[in-house]
C-alpha cells in the first residue's frame, strides 16, 4: 500500500545524503517534498499540516549529532513523528472483568465487517479464548447467513436467534447464550449502510447503550482513502469509538487513511487486515509501520512470522549445515516451503530494509508460481542429485527439465539461485546470527 510514499521519502533522503550539513535551506526543501508526498498519498490535510510543523520544529531546532548525517537526522525525526501519528505504541484490545467481553463492530456497508468478525474470532481462538459470533444485521439479504458461513469456515459458533428478532433483542439474547455456554467473548457484527444516516446511527447508539461493550471497533476500508477518514469522524461523534480495525492494508491504495484516521478520531488502530484469508489479521504496531513506510523494513514482524513456521530444531540443524557448508538442494527446497508458509512473498519482501527503494528483487521473482516451478525442478531430481548438485551434468539436466515441464535454462538458473542463496545465508548467519539469537531466542536459518 505505501510503496509510492516510501519511494518519495527515499528520494528526499537520497537528496539529503549528498549534503554535508543540515541547513535551514535544504531542510525546508526536504520538508516541502515530504509535505507533497503526504498529500499525494491522500493523507488528511490537517494531519499533514500538524505533522510537517512538528517535523520542521525539530529539524530546525536541534543540533546535528556528530554521529548523524543530515539524512540520518531527518529520517530519525520523520520516523518519530510518523510513529506518533500512527499511535505511538501498540494498543491492545480491552477485555471485561466479568465474561463475556463484548466487541461491537461498526462501519459502512462493504468495509469488511463480517469477514473481520470471522478473522477476529479465529485470532482470539488461537489466543485461548472461546468466542461466539452474532450478526444483528436484519436488513441486508443473507447477511446473517454470510456470517454463519464465515463462522463455520473458522470453526467458531454463530448465534442464530429467531427470524423476527430486532437487532437489540438478537444482541441481548446472544449475550445471554454466551454466558450460559461459557463463551468469554461475544463479537457483534452490526448492520451497515452505503452512507451514514440517522436511522443507522440511532440503532447503533441504542445497541451500544444496551450492550455496554468493552470495545466499539470501527471497521474501515483502507482502500477508500479520505472517505474512510470522514466516516470514522462521524462514527466517533455518535458512538465514542474505542478503536479502529483497518482492512485491506495489503491493497494498492495510497495509504492516507492509515496515516489520518488515528489523528482524526483520537482512537488507536488496534488491528489490521493484511489479506483475504481468515488468518490474515494482526495487531497494529505504529513503530513497525512507520519503519516500513520509510523503507527501513520491519524485521521484528519478519522474525515473528518466522517463529510461527520455523521449527527450532530444524533451524539449528540448518545453521549447522550452513556453517559446515553441507547445505543441499533438499534443504533449499525446505526453505522455500517454509517461506511460502510465512505468507505472500511481496509482503515478506516489504519487511526487508530498503526493499522499496533499492528494488533489489525484481517483481517477477516474487511470483508464487516461480516457487512452484523451482520446487517442481528439485522434485524431479534423484536423492543423490539433491544431495550432490555437482553430479548434474548436461544429460541429467535435460532429464530433470523434461520431468518438471521446464527448460534446461530454467534448471541452470535454479542451480545458480541455489548457489547464491547458500552463500548469502552463510554470510548472514556469520554477521547477524549471534546477535539475533541472543535478542530473539531464535536460531537464524536465513
């Protein structure tokens, strides 16, 4: 989502790197470029004004540290201010002292409330909770059936209620059912409209008063830009929101909503949807998002993803093989499989520092089909060939190409990639392995 904004920030920082000192003149020009970049990214005008004024005050009011170049100084200031605009620190969901905790999801029609309800229930379930879902949208055809289907997909029960119940009656009956069944969280999927109207708001206000939820979460589609910001402002005026869930953060919009919505509402972004699958929801970390926007990567999230899919014993074994130079094509295939478990390659690449600016990896290399092709080639090899690539002469490569439906050139390309990956991982292990193992408690296989 933030690719264009990242590129513009990187352009500003590249210009500053050529400066020996940070003067009033070059800092004002950098600030002008930052302001334009934010406006082009569809950030709210008031937010841009406040943000750039704070950056300007710091950039012109501070002495340059001897260890910092002008670019480093500005990057640090912009990072700190972006982090504050996005919320400062991660905001956790609030739970009631006596179950069930009630999360009330509100938002415009099409913002992703029903999908988010299912995602949230699955995420809570993984955290040891026992959620119950209920839809109180009695207006949209098949709205309640849609939630029932989503609930079944994530293996979370959905309260059906009676066909003629009002939204308030449905919600209260679901709360009673949660108490009786011992389910500690009730997620209420409310009705939406294509636009904000008095009838919708009156109903939501009455629901809020009846349920007294721990969280009133606005589900906002990040792809709608300033429309999401304006609706967030209106919802907050009437409902006193406690937080925001941004959906479709993996889209190709300009990202202005994510940078504006917290300032406009005063409420934190608590969760973000990063894909269409039901497990693609995660807590929002302002510091990590600010780092990614500036092209500094998000290594902490990358490590967390790795911890979820990488077996510790396998990682230690891989580290040993890299040190002893016994890393085989079998191991290479296993690393590809582990990488695919971590999510879409494009998202993983965006977590690497300066990926957006450096463009070190061509987009075609991030095609999931390329990994399928690579795996097919390795699968067409014998166990001996995977263990000893040196035996792969011309005739063997032709046979492998035929068996995998590829060409000899593609087989040769794979072998080159394998050799490069082996050298790169061994180098990374030597440079960062001890430090990251000590900090994160994780053997670093890649």
